[in-house]
C-alpha cells in the first residue's frame, strides 16, 4: 500500500470515530490504534486478575456466611472481567499467554492500588467503596469508546462494578454504625485507602503522557484531574453520611467552583509504587507467577488429554 | 428441640462448609483463569447450601442462635464433617481428587435426601442436586484429564487418589443421629450408597487410566468430631473474626 493510500485510510478511520461509529476487529485500523488498545485493555485485564489477590486474602476469614458468599462472588466477577478483557485483547491478535508473559516479566502494568495490603476486614469495605468507586468513574466513559469489543465488555464490567461498589459501601456503613471497635476499623481503612484511591485516577494532566491521542479515540473522555474531582465530589458526602472523616485537613467545599478543594497528593509515593516499590508489589507478582508456574503441569495435562481425545475421535471416524 | 434432626443437619452441612472453605483458599491462585472461576463457583455453591441448612438448623434450635453462630462458634470437637473434606490443597491433583471423591458421594446422597419426609430437607436437596451434578461433572472431567494427560499428571493424580483413598469409607458410616433419622424416614441410609459409589469411582478411574487403590485401611472419626490436625487451622481462619470481635453484626 502506498503512503497516500494509508493516509487516505487513516483519514476515513478518524472520520468514522468522529461519527461515533464502532471499530470492529476485522476493520482496518492504524497500527498505533491497535497497540494502544492492546496496552490499555490488557492493563485493565491484569488489574482485574491482580485485584483478585487483596480481596481473596479475606475470603477464608470473612466475618459471616453472607459476607463470605458476597466476597467469593465478587472475586469471581473479577476473574470473569479478566477473562473477557483478555478475550477482547485477543481480537487484536495477541494471545492470553503473551499477555501473561508481559505481566509476569514486569513489562505490563496493572493498577497500582493493588500493591497495598488488605490488613483488616474493613479493607474489604474500603476497597469496594473507594477502589471500585474510582474504577467506575474511570470506566463508565469507556462504555462509549470507539473499539467495539472493549465498549461492549465495559458495559458489563460497569454494571457489576457498581454492584460491588454498593456492596463495599454497605460493609463500611455497617461498620461505621456498629460497635466503637468496628467504627475504628472503618475509619482506619478510610485513612489508609483514601489517598491511594485518589492516585488511582492517574497522574495530573501535566504529567499524563497518553491523554491527547486517547481522547481522540474515545479511550479517554475526561482528563485525570477532572475524573479525580468527580470522584472526590461524589465520595465526600457518602463519608459524611456514615460519619467517617476524610483524612485530608485541606478538604473544603468551594462555593464558587461548586466542588471540593483538596490537599496535595503525595506523587512521590505514587511513582514509588508504580515503579515497583510499593508495600505489596513483590508479593503480588510472586503470587501470580507462582500460580502460573505451579499450574503448568495442569495446563500441559489438559492439552495432552485434548489431543489424545481428538486423535481417538479421528481414528474412529476412519 | 429435635436434637437428632439438628445434629443430622449439621452433619450434612459441615461437609459443605469445610470443603467450601478449602476451595475458598484457592481463589486467585488456580492453574488457569477458567479453573479459578470454576473452583470459586463450587465454593460459592457449597456456602449457599450451608446457609440453607444452618438457617433451618437455627430454626429447629428455636433459641437466638444464627447461621453464623452455628458455622463459626463451635469448638473443634463439635464439627461433624468427614475427614476427607478437611484435607489440604496439597496441589491441584489433591484438590480435584478430594472434590471428585466427595462429589460422587454427595450426588448420590442428595438424590436420596430428595425423598426425605422432611419437606425442608427435601427442598434443599432438590435445589442442591443441580449444583452438585455440575460439580461432579467438573471434577470427574479433571480426573480424566490429569489421569490420562501427561506422565507427570498421571503420577500426581495417582498419588492424590492413593493418599485420599483412606478417607472414603467414612462417608458410609452411620452416626446415632443418622440411624434415628433413617428410622423416621427423614435421613438417608448411607450404607446403601457404598457399592454404587465404589463402582462409579472405579469406572472413572479406569477411564482415566488410573489404578483403583486396593488399600483396605481406612480412617474415620470426623463424624464424631475426631478430626485430623488440619481442621484446627482451618477453623482458626474460619472463626477469626467472630472470635476476635464477639457479638457484633457485619
């Protein structure tokens, strides 16, 4: 294809996106579009899979049968999200094994928030309420993103995430309205998860490298700072409702902006965790790589069995 | 309170409780995303069953105890589960062998419990049997895959089967509560399930190119609350929150 022809295709492609048409796997697309989508979708899939670990950590210790069942179902949903996001990646010509390899080698990123430990039961509430809350704010706009398989996956993911978020808030509410010891657990969890949740919405606009192109492709519809403001404005009244205090002395309602002003985020901590030096980065990777390596003989056996079965069928067919 | 009925229900439910707890340990650590989802799903089914049984048991007890009190606030000698279900997740072969050896029993048991003259128990059995027939299909498929997969998987699966075989016979022992409930037409006569059980298990093992273990030395005691050393640690996790923060709602 000549350079001019490619240029033409690109113009048509951008026009389709501008008209809000969906791009489907078999459609022509610029290489950069394909790569950017693999990067973002796989990062999202990895986050779901690694995100199973901090919550899975409390399954055996959930305080009641009802909570245990809900937590199991939630972590199972996350595995399901991972599964269809990996499948969406596969429509762009990359295999799940390749993506795992990128995760395990440290080449691919996942949401940094999962590198924090879940040390008390209240963390199950805080993670659902704040982490899933921030995730929804990030993800709802993606239900209208330009790449069809991603947009459709996100519709389902968002529905389930908002259920999880309500469930997390309900855990926090129960604690906050419970015995003094329970309220302490809730406040302590909020103290530890608040700032990492704000960081989860990404670096400030000035430092965000992918934003402009992503906006054009509808992979991103609002800037990180706008999303963060939206999250804060939405969450502060919820904390007030259940009598918990946001751990930010500078937090103040700004009448003029009709929004909350808030304190300085510790970006050094953010970059430390992103670069692999958070409290749980090594443990999370060890758990993922460990599960993968220990499972190799099982996957090999399943493959060998399927081949034998196929061979037997073929033999019978002759 | 109908003590025999109460004990009988706990005997059934404790198997699901302890096995569900064991499977819950694996969530997020499975050999593939698909098996992870399936094992979590089985755990979820089992805990759902536990809730139905314990809610019914709490009603029979007639005091203010709840399903969580029954699940999480008994002492180690008061759990009536069979030794098989508390065995650890040594590796995926052990996990699947344990599952299969229990599922074959569980399925046959529920088919009989559906005929119970106790309408609540027969209704629970009727709901559970759909889930358990899926469990049995899943675990028997894995016995075949691992048994007839690679040399390594075959050796691992044979080792797991040999290791767990000693816990199978207990499934068919009757407690006093069992006997009383059989007489009343409420309970299942588990002694009658034994032959069909070993026939089914052997058939799957044969199809999986595995040897049916020949050992006739069996362990028992779980149904009377005499467990292996594994159970204490499992209960320590299961009960942690209820013990550390007593009398609170979650």
